[in-house]
């Protein structure tokens, strides 16, 4: 069953080039201008943090949040765009220095729970039922700082609270092994899926797999995707690339390892990803060296590479592959794959 592919990205993927070692190098782009770019680049949906849709939401009443979210929805409609998901941004507030759901401070945990409910309300107003949880600061700098049993249970309590708050939402946990914390809880797809099965409604807890996060865990992204697909838990993806086990680079998809990218496309396509409305999310960042007028190519290039690799994968017919598998002639299979990736037949 072939996949059906539509593409999304987040407003943060059109960014100003700041990094931990230097300030912005490009002018800020207003949100509405970013929305205009989506269709031109071939994308149909927007990934949101809660405060992308409602900036400064911690200062607002529920009525004000609802009004701002409604304005954002109207802007999406004007541009012919959909909201793919909303993610509570729980890693920037002074309340979440020591984590959000797993903080040792009960007030911080209550803040995180309240913020998550606000994100759910915003998602409802934007017309999406998908909530993505990147557990950015849910971890430790030193192991003695937290009890991992208590931390895991606190994560479960937070997820259960969200599921109970709105019976229609689905939660996609986005696992990552490190950064910004030294060690993160739920570092892999297996951890996230396992915790979901302990929730009050396991049918509504799945995963968002990011290529770079899997690589940072020393794992192959396509295998992580395959594992999640086998459980029917892969509800969105963040495709990008990564040059080794370092910081999260969010490089253009396929820019480092073309074959690794090929296998991600292939596993998604062979198992019908997108046929139930899932989006292919691209979480890529422009090089700091790009000038303002060129700081969108990482997105169009990533989408182009996905579609090119899709064509190559579909050209690798089962009638060619199956006899090689039966003969256990993996060297010949590898030769064919490499030839296709380098433009041969």
C-alpha cells in the first residue's frame, strides 16, 4: 500500500539564524508573511507551538486566548492552510528550569499541566486534535537530582490529565535522548510507546519521530519508524538530517546520509503513511550563512529530496528485490540500491 504524502513545517523553520554562539543574522519575518510562504513552497499545513498561535499566552485570560486562537484560525483559512498539531512550549518559562512535568517543584508541575490544557484549547480552536509533546527539559543534569521512577510516573500523570481534559485529542510523544538536558526521560520510540500503554487511553497516545533525535540515540530513524508503524503509533514525523552524535543540527533532509534518508522514505511509503491524514513534517533549519532572501531553500530542498527518493524507491520493484532476498544475495541488492541512488538503473 503506497503512502500519500502532504508536507508541513513550523514557523520556527523560517528563522533568523541565531545559535548558542551568536545572535540573529537575518531580520525577523512576521508570522503572516511566513504563512504566505507555505503554499509557494508546496506545503499545506502548519506545525504550531502554543505561543506561535497565541504569543504571550501566559499573560492572557482563557477568553483572550480563545479570541487570539480564532484570529489565527482565520489567517490559516485565508491562506488555504491547516494546523497539523499544537505543542505546549514548556522549556522556555522560568517555571520550567528544572523540568515541567517532572520538576521537583510542585508549582512548576502545576504550571506545566495548566499550560498543556491551554495548548489543547488552542488546538481545538485551530481545528486539530493532535498534540505533540517534546519533553525538552524532562530529564536531569545529574542523576541524583531526580528519582526516575517518580519522574516516569509524573509524566504519566500529565499525559493522563491531558487525555481526560479533552476526550478527542491524540498525543504524539516526540522522544529525544539529550539536549537541552544531559539525559532525557523517554529517550526513544520504545520508551514513549511503552508509557502510552500505561495511560488511561492507550489508543490516543502515539509518537512523532524526528530523524535527528533517533540518530542522537545511536539508532536508525527508519527502524524507529518501522517499530512505531508496527504498533500503529506513528502519527507524524519530523524529517531532517544529522552529521554525527553532536547537537541537534536539523540539517536539510538527505544532506548528510542519502541512503539513510532513502530508507526513511521507503518505510513510510511501503506501509501507507499518510493514508489516514498524517503529514510529513520537515523540521529543518537554514544554514546561518544564508541571506534573508534565500533562507527558505532548506525547506523546498528537503521536500524535493523526499519526492525524489520516493520516485527511486518506487522504481525498485518487488519483482527485482524478492528474488535477491530469496537467494540471500544482499550484495547485489546493495549494488542496485546504490546505483539507483547515483542515477543508474
